[in-house]
C-alpha cells in the first residue's frame, strides 16, 4: 500500500479500512436513517411494528447511501469534478488517492450487491413489487451522479428517494397500506433533506457553472437558492400538520385558541415547529458565508435534518 499526504494534511494508507470508512461518508448516514425512522414511528403510532423488516429497511437505506457516496466519488473523479486545488467541499477518496479507482469499482459492485441482498427478503412482507422499487433505487443511484444532477434534477431525486420512497415503502411494509398523512410526511421529509443539496450546490455554484453542471442553483441563481432553502424547511414542517388541522376544523375545534382542545396528543403534533428555530438560524448563516465556510452550514443542515426526523418521530409517538 502507498501512503498519501492529502489536501487535509491527513496521511492515509491507500485502500485501508480507514480510507474506506471516510469514503463511505459516515456523517451522511443519518440522512439515510432519518426517513426510515419517521416511517417506523408512524407505523408504531398506527399499531403496527415488526422488528425484522424494520431492520432490513434500515440496513438497505444505509447500504444504498454508502453506495451512492461511492458512485458519486468515483464518477466525479472520472469527470474531473473533484479537482483538489479548486474543491470547496470535503475531500473525496479517489481524488485524494485514498482509494484507487479500480478498488472503488469493486467497492461499488460489492455495496450494490449487499444492498440488493438486504432488500430482497422484504418481498416476504411487502410483495414482489418491491423488487421494482429496489431496482429503481439502484438505477437512480447511478443516474444521479452520471446524468441527472447535472440537469437540475437532483432536487427531485432527493424528494423521491429521501422522502417518498423510504417513508411510504417502509410504512407500507409495516402496515400493508398507505395513508394521506404518511404521504404528506414523506414529502416533508424529502423537502427537509433537500436543504442539504441546496447548500451543497449553493457553495459550488461557481465551480458547477464552469464545469457545465446545471444544478437548480446554477439555473436560477444564488439568491433564489437562499430563499428556497428557507421555504423548504417551512413547508416541510407545515405539510405534516395539515391532517391534524383539518381534523380540528371539521370537528369544530380551534386547535390554537381553545385551551380545552390542547391535549398532550394534539400539542404533540406541534413539536416539529421547534426545528424551524435552528433552520432559520442556519439559513441566516448561509446568507452571510461563502466558499469553504459554507461547509459549516452544510454540517448544521445535516444535523437539522436529523433533528427534524427526531421531532416528527416524537410527535408521531405521542400523538394517538
């Protein structure tokens, strides 16, 4: 093995366990676990929870996240997008020399296979149509980096594969049904997660423009991205509240002004609003920072997303 001196002043043995750990980007794994956690909380609230499919859903999500990270690392390196001299984001394994391209090809293949083997048994609980969902996850894992992220469609994929697919599919596997509240919850989860991509593309907008990568930030501008970031967090919180508000109105109760109606159960639905405090603070930091400093905003956004999932899960578990 060779030892590389990276741009982060970190000595790393090529293809070592530590190198693979960093290539897997462990900080991103909470983003994969979050939608599964929310879906399982919704299923528990609705009186359905089975341990084995819950674990399989979680492991599949984690493996697909690692797979997506490997794919992104490899293909961005191949396309010259991870130039060490100009890169503003965290260092990447192939460009830093931590992982050789050939080894990364093997890593992608093995991780994809493990994800498929983990997800396949879920057909026992959800049916064979889940195979199509799994195939779509794998296909778009590759298409995201190789094609769609450069066409301004990355945000749509985040909404689908970090919101709609994991939340609705996990809930269906547990309960055998879909509901409007869960659908709204899945959209909220996807919108909150998309804030991470907005910050990432906001930081890299100049480099992406030069490289011909047409993200939504490049297409619509930095100022638009700032306001979109704020709006996504607000809508993510409000959407899951709609069923409770509608129910209160149809029952003739004023949820916000009638003290008698504010039971622990109804108040629980408002818990996720706490997320907005940190979301707004992070948004203000995003507006005043630039270049490498935005990596701090990226980290805070990732933490906020997991907090959003925790608060939504708590609200679901307390609401009956």
